[in-house]
């Protein structure tokens, strides 16, 4: 491994029991000088779609298999957890505490889609399917507020028309109610129980398409459109994230490349930066200055970049890489993970810097 050095220390420990002494030989690992992004050992067979950590040790990852993978030692080891639905692709996983969490996804079954929502109350030892439905839409992204209230972005299609929208459950995932329909729902983020943002994308057989950012301040009952594409440029949003009531970011693709959106006033105004390729789809900001974007890569491009000035400039951290970055998650300025399309997870303890 690049920048990795390991030292094993042996210790002789002497015990005294009832006046008789005996010794055992123990050993421990000291791992240091770890830099950049280091591959973790995950026994997965398909690509990952999402990774989430509740603290520096405990996290979960999901992907194109009916398994949730959990670690309790920061990613050194991962244990698989079965959700009891064969062929399910899981797109999103979130926990509200070390015990209670949710995962959602769907397998494709011809023209119809079977979508599933799962819940655990024991850290993933058991996953229960609380909601399932056959139709034309499926879960793409979930955002739980607490054990009962879960918001979800759902997407699908009927013919050439993209359908779906933003939904909410108020009973822990037993059922979901549509809040807004403006094409497919792709990503959403809530800063508190009342205030959140969501992205949608609409396209039909006439060639009309539109990307949209909406905000709610009353727990989803009403939504205000803060940004909508013009008829000549449409954005397919992949990720939105807010750091507080004012500062937020969104990333999406359009026909000429990648668009990065930033707001400093809660979404009333958005500053847009455009890039000449559409490879970046994953995004995570730790604070208004520090953030990462990632995605596809080719021989002459970057699959992961870092900013320290709020997106004004980006510094490459991974180049000439064979796999796509699907999801990025950090818990502090040094420690983070990214999920890849090659059934692997990378970790950094240096903020990605070698």
C-alpha cells in the first residue's frame, strides 16, 4: 500500500494467580505513516452506491447486491448483513444512531419496478422490509429526520417521461406519501425537521427537459422553486448538501459537462461553475471551505478532487484511476471514505493528501 508502514510489538505479560506466576505472549499492531487513499478489505461482489458513517468507527455501505456491509473499526473489517430480498440493488443507506437505520433500493423486473424500503433497530443484525411496491418508480435517495419521519427521492419512467418526485413517511417507513412531483426526484437534504432542499429532473419525448432545486420550510407541505433550468440547458442533479441554513452545494450533469452550484443565502441565489466533462457525480462538503467531488475517470482526467476555498479551485487527489467514485463521506477534515464501482471502499486519514 502507498505510504503504509506497519509495526508489530510483542509483549511479555506476567500474571500472578494465587502466588503462582505465569506469562503469555501478546502482540499489537501500530499502523502509522498512512497517507492518501488506502483500499479497505471488503468481500463484495458488486459495485457500491453509497457509504455512511455514524462515527469514526461505525459505518455502512450498500450497492448492487442484497447486502449491507458494516464496519465497527473504521473500515479495517466489513461484515455483510442480508436484507432478505434477492436481487435488490440498494442505492441509499442512512442511520440516525448506532442502532436505528434505513436502506432503500430496487431490482428491475421488466417494465415494472419492485421498490423496497428496509429498517433495522439493532445496528443491522436484522433488516425488516417495512415497505414495498410494484410500479414505475423506485427509491433513489433517503434522508431520515428521526425514527418516524423519513424523506425520500424517487425516480422512474413511463415511456419517454421521467416520473417520481419527493415523498415522506411519518411512520418509520411503513408507507410513503407524495409531497411534490416535478419529474424524477434524485437527491435531497434537510438541515432540520422543517427546512430542506430537493432536486428533480423532468424529460419527455418532445425533447423538453428541466432540472430544478426546491426548498421547503414547513416539513414538506409546501415547496418553493429556487432554481429551474432554461429551455436550452438542463441539469440532471446527482447530489445536494447543506451545511447550515445558508450555505449549500449541488452537483449535476448537463449536455456540455458538470455543473457545481453554490449558495450562501439559503438557495435564494445560486452561483454556478461549469466544467468541460460530466464525470463528477459524487460530492461531500465538510464545511463551507473544504469539500470533495468525484466520479468517473479516464487516462487524462481526475476521479477525485479537493477544494479548500469553497469550490473556487480544485486540486486532484486521484488520477488515472480505473473505477468510478459513487459516494463520499467524511467525519472530520482528515478521516473519510469513498465507495467505488469496483466493489471496494477507500479510506483516508490525511484528508486524501499524500
